[in-house]
């Protein structure tokens, strides 16, 4: 039976379970007494919901605390092993697969390096499938206990009713790749285990907003700086975050050709791949036969060598120019969206950030309008290079919460609306 607002009793129960689960997850352990004001539920509703969640094995006791003149109050928490999630980062240098328990404690991981310029779809799909199998075997986890597999990918992700998630990755040569369909084909996972696929910058942003440097912010931009450049915008209107192709903002008319084919994109100057190319074009000597991460480390060492060793002036000049390009690019985000925080993540962003963050801040505020520039802070993300996989694992977790702690039963007609609602309704503060 539906009420005047269209909500059924089943919807109400699911919403109550969601409220209790999320409050215990982010703020627990808590007592039943504390859960009332924290969730807005009556003491009777809290007792009923907690009894159901304990019976389902989702909540467990976690000690007790003294009360004012009464019996000690029992503390409750989400049971860590009541569910598992897999997060996958399909990066441009490697594929990383991690298995987590319900509290996002890592249980196992696998990494597969990618050859330069090798983004063959079958290779990526094979790495993901094999990685999922390996982490489950390493941890001895039953695949049937998975809440889902979250995958962060480069490019634009389109969610379709008939083919699931389709990836448009122009910079890596992916044209409408039906990634969800391909991952399901030949998968050893049960059909009931859903896939949640989204842009990697968005999953990075979601991780930082839930657990990292973004907590408490209502307006933020989280930047992913790796081989390429991307960003996730979070505002009150899009609390679940929206991936923006910031790397393909034009910063120089008739400038360098970007991997996307256009001229003058920010990525053609600030992405790690183009940064190393510029070093070589200007007469530098990047190490040959190494991956981008190793080469970028060598570039930093050349620009800032140990005391008594001559610096590489070309490497230093390119890096300093890159800091200015990044600052100018951030100024556009400041002027357009007026965020209160900008966070820089991704393996290249974290590697360069310790050295160049002050310069990037200075250039960003110089190029931006004064009023929004005075209100923004620019910092590094806190979750390290694994943030994309953590954010990818949040996708099935958010879906689980939105369903009130019930597992998804995906169909072609109803592909993951719950996780989108959960991300929109819950950005922890």
C-alpha cells in the first residue's frame, strides 16, 4: 500500500534500514539510544531495524559504554565480513584489482602492467576477469558473497538499457566499447553479482568525498592527474559527482596535438605522457624502456638532483611550465564552478604535488577571478594511488546501502538505479 507521497511500507522499511546502516558505517560504533537522534527515527523503529539487521548478520555488537545512572549501553557496528566488494582501476599504465570487506579493508590485490600504447579491449577485459578470480582465490572468498564489482575507466561512460555500461574512450581508442557486456561474457561470477562501471576520475572523487580530503565539503573538484587528466565535480546539485573532461579544455589555440586529436588541450601539456614527450622534444633524455611512473620519477630526480649534482635545466623548465598550465587549468574550474576545495590525486599528481603544489596554487589564484579564488583551497588527496579502486568499490557499497542492506538482483530493465540514488543522497560531512 502506498501513502500520499507514493512511498510504500516496503520503501519506508528500506529507508529506515538505509539510515541506520549508513549512520553506523560512517559514525559508529553507536548505541541504540544514539541512533535515534542521529537518524531521526523513533526508539521503537530503531529497535526494530537493529533487530532485523542483526538477524541478517549485517550489524553486530561492539562493546558497551556507561550511561548516566542507568545500565551500560550496548554499542553497535556494521559487521565487516557481512559482504565484500571488488574495486578495479583500469588505468592507462596498469589494471589494479582489489578485494575489500564491507568496511573497505583491503583483503587482496592484483596488478597487471600495460604495455605503452596498448589498450586492446580484449587484453583489458582479460586482466579484469583474471584479477577478480585471483583476489577471490587469494582471500578464500565465496564469489556469491560479493555485493558487486566496481570498475573505474578512462573516458565517458554511457549507461544503456540494453547493453549496460558503454565506454567512449577517445584517447585510448575505445569507441562505444560495451565493457559491461564483455566482462559478463565468460565471467565465472554468479549472474546475480552486478557490475558498476564509471569514469575513473569520478570514482576517485567519490572516494575522496566519502573518506578523504573532501569530507565536509559541499562544493569540490577532485582532479585525476595521471597519463592523462580528468576531474570530478561535486556540488549540491550533483552530490554523487559528475565526471568532466577537464583535460580536453583548450589552453592554447593551435597548440600541441592532444591524444584526442584536437589541438591545445590541457592534457597535451599537463598529462604525464605529454610531459615526458615535451622533456624529450626540448632536448632532455628520458630513460628508455621504462614505464611512465619510473620515467616521471627520473625526470623529477633530474630537475631536483641530490646536493652536489648538476640539475637538468630542461627538465626543470618543463616541470615549471607544467605547474603554470595546471594552475591556469584550475583557474577555469574556479571561475566556472566556484568550489570551496580542489583536490589533486592520481599517481602523477601525487608524485609531483609535494614539489609543485605551492606553484600550482600561486598560478591558479593569479589566473582566476579574485573573489572565488579567495574562497578555494587547493590540496592533495589523502587516499594515495589506490583511491580509484576504493572509489570503484564504493559503487556496489552505495547500492547495497540504498537497498537497505539487501543485495542487488540486476536485470536489463533496471540497471543500478539504487547506487546512483545512494551516491546522490549521501556525501558524508
